[in-house]
C-alpha cells in the first residue's frame, strides 16, 4: 500500500515538473532527493511498527500477570504464555 503512494507521489512530481508548476525543482539535479526522502520515510515507518509491536506484547504480558495475581493461572502457565509471545 505504501509503495502505491510513493509511486503516485513520484508520478505527480514528474507531471507537475513537465507542466512547469515546480520550476524550482530540476529533475536532472534533484532526483536523488526523492530516494533520500523515500528512505527516510521507510525508516520512520519501520520504527513505528516496532513500537506498536512492543506495546501490544507489553499489554499481553500485563494481562498475563494480572491473571497470575488473581490466581486464575499458576506460575508455570504464566511463564509458558509469556515465552510463547
């Protein structure tokens, strides 16, 4: 899905350049900037995914610990469930 947005952005950029709307941008000179921005976007989106995964695992561990405190599961069961995450 993200690749589609990137391709649309690049296509629109080239189109606007051909129409003369972006006269400050010289394709022959500035095209590497697009690659840099795509790379930065990929790094930022990757970091966001890791954060969401960590938060969901943390939430699951807290739920397991709450069940352990309430006596719904024993220590061995809690340990196994946490290891399975």
